[in-house]
């Protein structure tokens, strides 16, 4: 298989991202929610800049790129990680991981709404399937609408903000390396997050980190370095090599590993409703993101050329 090494690398990234949901759940329950997210993301930004410096990829943005960095950082970093931290402190890692699996579907919806991507019958079926999947997850407790967790809503807002940011990122990436763009957004967005956290969590985080256990430090470093920094750099590189359609399919594995991690490391219960939701979300992503359509189109083009 021509891209086997890239696919194997993507599998590794999905394992790390899936387990990272449980890692963040542990962190936000051990430290001030917003500030620990800010510290984690800021550390990731530093790692990205060190890596790009070694690769000699660093440069200053131009005026237009600064605009993308500011607004992309506010959505992709500040809002995403703010709501993600608040969400996972108020819902289970199982629910959070499943809702985060809606990312490719929401990104496709944003593309239809804001950049004129065509809405096809196949994509419409995907959006419906994804909606059914979310309904299974948040209503599966048997309490109807009254059982919807505020944490579930926060996690949904976090992935919605990230999906909206991808529209800006796709435009900025025409002139700036996505990895460099990621680094700038991580630093800017985390600084804003620190300011927000300083106001909402005046107790601060210094004492908490000073008294943190070795395990908590390892979880923080692992999440920042491997999941947020290197994970996003590798994923963006894979997009450039094999295309967004193929890479988006791997995001379904992220959802699976988040369930597995929550069950193994947090002892959370995976119910039949969660599994039904997972199935509908996977179908929704495959259809709604346009992944299947693009792959089929490429195969037809390859056959015509042959």
C-alpha cells in the first residue's frame, strides 16, 4: 500500500487523541478548569515552535495572516478549549468523546453555509445520521430532554467553535504553512485563555501545579506534547500527503479510542445507547463530510486515466 506508513502514523495519532479525552477529564477535575487548559495549550504552542525552528519553518506573518491568527485562535483554541474543559468537568469522557466525533460533520456543514460547498443527498443523509447519533448519546440516560447534561452542551459548543475555525484556517493555509499557523494560534489563543481563567478562577493554578503528583505532571506533559502539539502537526502533514477525505475517515477511530480510554482508565460505563450513537456518528461522518464522495471521484478519475 503506497501510503501505508502515513496511515499507520494516523492510527497512532487517533489512539493518542482518543486517550487524550480521558487525560483532559482527569486534568480538569484536578486543577482549575480553564487555567489548566490554558497552561496545557500554551505548552503545546511552545513545543510546536521548537519543532518548527528545528525544521527552519519559522517566519513572521503578514498583516492578513495576523487577522486569521487572531480570529482562528479565538475559535480554534480559546473557545474550543474553554468549552471542552468546562464540558468534560460536567459530563463523562464517554459522552465527550462521542460528541467530539461530530467534528468532521460540523466542518462540512460550515463549509456548506459559509463557502458554498454543495449540499448533496448523500451529505444530507450524513447530517441526519449524525443528529440521530447525538440524540442517542445525550438522551440515552432515560430521562428525556430533562436528562441533557450542561457538560454535553459545552462539549458540543467546543467542537462547533473548532469546526467554524477550520473555514478560516483553510483560507489562511493558502499562504501560510498549516503547522506554523497552528503554532501561532496555540500561543495567541492560550494567552487569551489565561486572561479569561485569571478572572473566572482567581484562586490561580500555581499552587495546584506545585503540589501536583508525578502522574498528574506526566498526564499534563503527555497531553500537551504528544496530543496537542505533535498530534496536530502530524495530522496536518498527513492532510497534505493523502488529502482531507482520507484523513477525515481516521477521525472515526479517535471516537472509538476515546470510548475505550474512558472505560479502561476512568471506569466509565459504555451503554448500548453510546454504541448506537457511535454507529450513527461514524455513518454521519463518512456520508456528511464528503469523504466517500471524494474517494469515489478519485477512483473514477484514476480508472479513466488508466
